[in-house]
C-alpha cells in the first residue's frame, strides 16, 4: 500500500530521511520526521480522550446511597465504572424507576437495592447497603448487600414485619461474573439472575 493512501496517523517521510520504522496499518516506512509529525497530531487529539474520562463509583454504602439519592432527585439513569481489583473495571448502571424501585447493574447482576414503592415491601432508609469487600482474599472485591426489609402487608392496617437481609456475591475473575454464595432473605433481589 502506498503511504499517500494510508488512513492512519502515520505520515509520509520527506526524501533523504532515514526510513527505519514501518506504519502498522499499511506497512509503509516512516522516518523520524514522520514519527514526529504523527506524535504532534496525536498530542493535539489527547484532550478529546481526557474529556471522556468515566465517572467512578466505589462500592461503599455511603457512595451508593449518595448516588441513588442524586438520581432519585433527577429521575435519571447513571453510568459508572467500578474498580473491583486487579486493575479490572466493570461498567455499572444505577437506575430508579418512576415508581421508586432502583437497581444497580454490575456484570451479570441486576440488584434491586432501592425501594420506596410500597407494594408490600420497602427498604428501611430507602436503600440497602452495598459494599465491595474482598471476602475470600483472592484480590477481587466481592459484593455484600445488607439491610432491613419492611413487609408492609396488603392493607394499610396490616402489621409491619421487619426482616434483616444479607446477600454475598463472590466475583470469579476467570468468568467475569459474580456468584451468589450466601443469602439470608425470604425474597430475591437479583432481577438479572444468571447463576
């Protein structure tokens, strides 16, 4: 392929310049001046990449509750990146429906952790605690969800029953998924259950 037709950032070399390096996309030779021109063009493009930096979310009860409070006020869905250890980041989505049910979607899980819509069950404080903790010492941050569910009954005068709940999900780095290993609850919170 002729260098003039190359669509990459690698530029042609003026005559008389040494031809030491090849252009990876087209195989043409590029000299020092061509590399310098390419690096100047690439450096001018870098601010584009800096502006697209993701929003990070730490899996702590304070951070997740604060983010749910914010999206509850704005009625929106928010996307984040969560660092789960070993230089691995996972895209995460927090969403609250107009009725007041909220989920956190991370890897293969869609966890119903926010509930203000009284359909027989709500969460004390609106939100369950979501914590990222390395439970088994393998270097991955696993997920512990805990809190209190309030069973409100079908009618307003029904007695309320309180239930302490705990879910533990271990992260499997080979499969890139979480697996539920412990549950203390009379109901499920994983709406996207795949394990």
